[in-house]
C-alpha cells in the first residue's frame, strides 16, 4: 500500500478557501490532477493497480479512542499532516512498490509543499503470521 499525506490547509485551498498566505494556485492543482491521472493510468495499464482512493478533508474525520469509546471530531490541532489517499498495488517486490511510490516525488506542487511531501510504502498482510518483525 502506498500512502500519501496532505494538510488541512491543502484541503482548504483545493476547496477554494485559501488562508492568509495561499500556497496552491489553480494551475498547481490542475498540474497535480493531471499528474495523478497519468500515474493512475500507468498503474492500471501495467496491471499493478488494485485500488486507489482519495480521502476527504481532516475536518470530516472522527477519532474514536479509549474505553469507553470517546469520539472526537477533526481536525486535530496537533496534526500537521493527515492521510490524503492511498494506492493498493499488486507487485512482485517491496522494491517495485518503492520504485512506484518514488514517482510521486515528480508530482507538481508549490516548492514549500514539495519540500515536505512524502509517501509511505507498507506491505499488506493477510494473517498475523506474516508480520515481518
């Protein structure tokens, strides 16, 4: 699974609600959208894409914690970045998954966003015996 991250500010700007110092322009979002569409098409064409989804803004998050369960609406002040979306891919190796995720560094973004952008690659397991400790 490849996991990508964003901030509440990114979501606000995508929705047309820029803050005091806007970072993303309409052209930036269009370039990112074109890149992501091509990225997904390439994975689909190679037969490696299983599923991909974007996630809604952090403001629409609910965190459930503790016992008894405590439900808190997001976003959370201590959170700078949140899971923005994911790709589930079917590849021959962890190295291949890493190679695919590394392509995300080519996604157009404003410099201040690009310098802190990252993605995680994590294997999906089917059974507890597969945990690679």
